């Protein structure tokens, strides 16, 4: 058996020799990944497209960012997306900061974003959203704060640019729908530098119109988001909310929605819709009046029929009640008429006279019986009274005896104390100053009424009072002489 048969190949074919410089797929992928890792963190501006996320299981977001000529796969991990200030969606211009990475199993390169922020119009929209949230927390967008717009406005102020087609559209709409509405136009810039200040002044002038308008239309035609940024101004939004006259906004087209729309008392999609909302069309008013007239007629007919039926029912009930009342009164009258006092009045007097005579007889009998009973009782009391009086003599004799004994005993008891009292009275009389005064002595008193026991208590000219047995003498001290001098 030759070599051809053994190997199954031509003996002339050269054998394959491995190239020592060739890289495996894994080595090539590793090399590419290392090269991507060497690229520093960069910031890329692009438009979000094909956004998918957050993933229901992992929470990661997968999408692409693109410009006019290229696109990059992009990944935002769950932890990064949870810290977001806004939601990613297709069409947003976003600044992504991150690094490149290579997924080795598939060799697919992607940009891993560690942070992202809005750019251009997206940044403006973020600022507008933040301002709207601020005003919402202050309550400026609450439905309870918004005022009711009159259904029939007779005087309307329009604040807008006088050079555009919007003011003519509003006038034409109001004139077509209700020519009786009076329109007052207040001009102001609606775009560019200084526009918010002019619109605020326009709102103030419109509210100051005399007589005051029923409402103010703040309107502007369509435009880009940047063109409509005037109506996202915080000062203008607060002026709309603080206006003393209700404000109706019609700014841009249906998709456009500014902060002024949010805080106004009524938001309409376009200036024309705003004008239509405050000026009901004559034909509609006529139809409404006709329908209300028909409903009123039907209501009156129904009410009349109901009232008529109710009156008939009440009349029947009144008739039956009156008949029953009259029958009852007739029975009462018949009962009164059949009484004896009305049939024969003298019968009552005769009966009362007979009753009085019977009462007099019974009274006389009762008096006789009472007198007999009292006489018998008095006869029985006389002997008892005599017996009780006879016992008083013995008691009187005993009382006289006790009285004489008491007097004798009292004289004996008081004889000793009476003698002692006499002795003490004689001794007291002997010691009495008055007794001394009776023998020719006297008592001197100083000006204060104190008894003077020494001449030292007096001085020449002092008053002195001298008491004697039969009276007092008042004098003045002329001189003082001490005893033994």
C-alpha cells in the first residue's frame, strides 16, 4: 500500500506549517480591549436612538447614540440610571461621559456611560421642567386656584404682537362668532430679548382697562421650542397667575405646552381656539336657548299636570274630611239637644231644689246628733274635773310647808356670809380715800390726770387739779417750796 492510499492526499501537496506570528481570536479580542481601555474617559454628544430600558431583570439601559454619519452602541448601568435627573428617550441630544469597552464573546464594542446630561434643547427642556415643578409645589397650577371664565364675555383684552397674523385671526374669530364682543388689543413682543418684560407690562395694562375686561387672551402663533421659551419665563408665569383678570392662553399649536399655559386659568391649543372658547357662537346660543325653552316647556307642562293631579287629590281628601267633620259635629249637636237641661230647663232647678232640701234635712239631723253626743261627753267630764280639783288642796298645803322650810334654811345659810360682808364693808370704808378726804385731806393731780406724789412733778405755771371730799378745785402753780427748806 503506497502513501497515497494511506494519507488520502496527493504526494505532491505541500504540508501546512503553523505560523508562529498569528494571534488567536481571544488574543486579538484581548488586544483590542486593551487598546480601548487605554482611551481615557471622554464626553460624547449624540442623539439617543433605539432606547431600550431599564431592563426588567437587570435594570440596565441599552441604546445607540448617533450623529449625521455614525452611531455607537451605548450602555448605562442600573446604578448610573437610578441617579438620573431626567428620563432618556429617543430624540434627546445628550452629553454622555464614559469609556469604551469590548465584549469579548461577540467582539462588539460599546460605550459605557458613567454620567449623562442634557444638551442644547434638551437642557432647556430640563430647565423648563424644573421651573414647572417649582411652581407646581407652590400651588400655582392647582385647579382650585384657577378662576372661572365667564360663559358670555362682552369685553376681551388681547395681549400679543400687533404685527403678526395672530391678532387678526383672533379679531376675525371673535367678530364671526359674536360681533357684540368688544375687543381691546395690547401690543407686546412675543419673542426675543425683552419679550417677557413687555408681556408682563401688557398684562398689567390689559387688567387696568376701564371698565375691566371679562378676561385676557395671551396668544402667540406657532414656532420652535426656542421661540416659545419667552412663555416659559418665571416672571411672566407669576404675572399670569397673579393677574386680577382671568387669563386664557393660546400659545403655539396643539403639542406646544408652556409654563404660562400651566398657570393660566384656561389653556387652549391655538390662538383661534382661545378666541372661540370665550365667545360662544350665535347659532350655538340660539340652539341652546331653543333646547332650554323646550325643556322648560316640558317641565312646566309636567309640573302643571302634576300640580293639577295633586290639587284634585287634595280636593277629594278635603271634601271627605269636611264631610266627616260635619257629620261628627252634627252628632255632637244632636247629643247636646237631647240632654234634659236643654229639653226642660225647669227640671234641673226642681232636681237641685229637692237635693238641697234633702241635704238640709240631713244637716239638721247631724247637728242634733252632734249636740247630743257633745252634751253626754260634757256630763261625763264634770265628775272627773271635780275629782281632780279636790286633790289640789293637799298639794297646796305641802307646797306652803316646803316654802316655809326653804326660807328658814336660807336665813341660816346666809347669816354667816352676811356678817362677813358687813365686816369687810366696814374695813373697806375705813381704808377708802374718800374717808380720808372727809377728815380734811385732799388729792392733787398733774396736767395729765396722774396722782401727784411729789412737788417735783410740777413747775411754775403748770395746771393742778385738787380733789376734796365734796368736789374738785383747778389752779395754777405759782411757786414750789420743798419740805425742810
